């Protein structure tokens, strides 16, 4: 009898351990420029922790969650195997040729078209991301949200430390980045600065690697803070987003704020905003501030919209080359793609279409955007989550080709957590009060 009670207690402890383990993982999900084994780019802390947890899940007493987790994982494997076998078979029978203008992940061999190494390694990264999504969907609870935002806080504190240190001393303070990526093994952390009115400033990126990835990681969670009433996180994340000096961040911040004021019917805000804009424009016309305004506008907006900046030219050229290559393929290759992980463009749309074809594009779009129809019973929460989901999808499609960042998979899984806890009367009351 004593032995049975001890065994039952041990099993229950395992279930609690799994949930706590998932929470601890959330503290490290933004940390992508640091790896535990520098020679293996995929050994980020959250990837290693998720791999270890995969060995513990079978021992968990969470029978229904465990069954659904492995069932969905089975469906996922069936889909990627189907797309992989289909694309590689078509490559063989059609005698596929890779163009010189393509941006290949492995640039060393243009002649190999059947199961390139990058096809396998990138598929492993995709599997790791999906497993993290499954952990959040099936094993996370209300406390996980707190850990997610603590993970974002740590990211912001580190990013602000880098920003302030560079502004004061001109020193690169990033002591965590050790990850290398790409064929030439370049650093996964970019050191990007620009001049604002003669003052050299660091573009905020923290340990996500680069400003655009910081925006991609943080933005959807910032949107949800409006519904969760997390005021501190709302202002902290907004401040850091602004300091990325990212065109994408500024555009979507403006877009979301306009939507939010309309949704909340705070039309009087527009009146005050107009007054504030007029006042700011007047002040910035003073000679002491005019140079500051010009440099900010030229860096963030003018060069990007006119296509004069090197980054906008590179993005445009890459997009056209990838799409033209996809359009030149035979009909079957256009449907299945040439293989996941072959091509990497500067946006995910022109990366996904050549790699996985029309089928892959629609499968991915369905998987991400299906959460818009989740039954989150708090209207303001379902609105913010849906808007955040749409925005992160658009950011990914137009400017970020990185599918493997854990933030994407965590945010998709978070929708199911919000759906569950929104049924609790006390949670619903707190958000609606």
C-alpha cells in the first residue's frame, strides 16, 4: 500500500515537473545568438531543454495532453515527409537545375539537387520549433504567461544595457553572442549603428541577433499586453521597439495604434494626437533639431521607401530572383517546391514559395492563421491575440525569413493557453474590469 502511494505521488510529481519545466524554458526563448556548443548552431538553450523534455514526456501522467501531443506530432511528420518525398522525387525526374542568382543556404554546391544537407538540417530546426509549440499548447498553464514576459523583460534589459553602454562609451557590450550561421560561419549577432543628428547610436537587438529579429520576437507579445493589462511590459516593450529604429516596427506600431483607438472608440485621442504632431513638427523645424529629424527620417523611412538604401535594393533583388526562379519551374515543382531549406531569401514569402511551393505556402498560412478562430471567451483578448498573430505573419512574410525562432511557435501555442484560461471566471473578470 505504501509502495503504491509512493508510486502515485512520484507520477503526480512528474506531471507538475513537466509544467514547471515548460515555464523555465520560456525564460530562454528569446536567447538565439548564444549556443551551448558553438560548433553546432542549433544548440540554443531552449532547443537543448526541449530535447531533454521530449525524453520525459512519456513518463508524464498527463495522459490526454500527452496523447494529443504525440498525435499532432504524428500528423506533422506525415505532412513534412509527404512534401519532402514529393519535392525530391520531382527534382530527380525533372533534372532540376539551381540558378546562380538563388540565395542558397549551403552555397558550396550548386550541382547537388537531391536531399541537400540544408534540407535535412533546416527540417530538424522546423521539427524543434513544432515541438516547442506542442509543449506550450498542451502542457503550459496560466503561470506560463508570466514566465514568457519575464523572458522578454530579460531580453529588453540586456538590449538596453547594450544601447546605453554604446551611447556612453562607443563599446560593443554584447558578451553573450557566440553563435555562427551561414556558409561562411558569420556571427549570428549583427552590430548595427547609425548616426542620429551626429550622435552614433546602436540599433537595439539584444540577444536576438539583429533589430528585425528583435521586432519579430517582441511585437506580437507587445500587442497582447494591451488585453492582459500588463502596463509595465507594454511600455518597456514599446520603448525597445522604438529604439530598434526599424521601419517595420514603426509601420506596424502606427497601424496597430490606429486600430486600437478605433476599436476602443477613443476618437478624442486623434484630436490630441493631431495637436501633439503639430507641436512636435514645429519644434523639430528649429535649426537645433532639424538635423536630428532629417537623419532619423532618412534612415528609417526615406531610403527604404525610395529604394535607395542598400538593404532595400538587396531585398528587392532577392525577392524578384526567387519568384522568377519559382515561376520558371515545371507545374509539379511549383506545387511542391524544390525542397525545404534549399533557398533562403530576405523575406519568408519568397523563401517558402520556391522551397515548398503553393502547397507548402497554404499549409503554413493555415497553420499560423487558424488560431484567429480560437474560442477565446474574452473579446478584447481574442482581438489582441488575433491582431498580433496577423502582424507577426505579415512581418515574417515581408521582412523576416527566420521560421525557426521559438517566439513564433510559442505565440502560436499561446493562443490555446489563452483559450483554456479565458474560461475561468476570475481570469475573465480581471480582464473585463
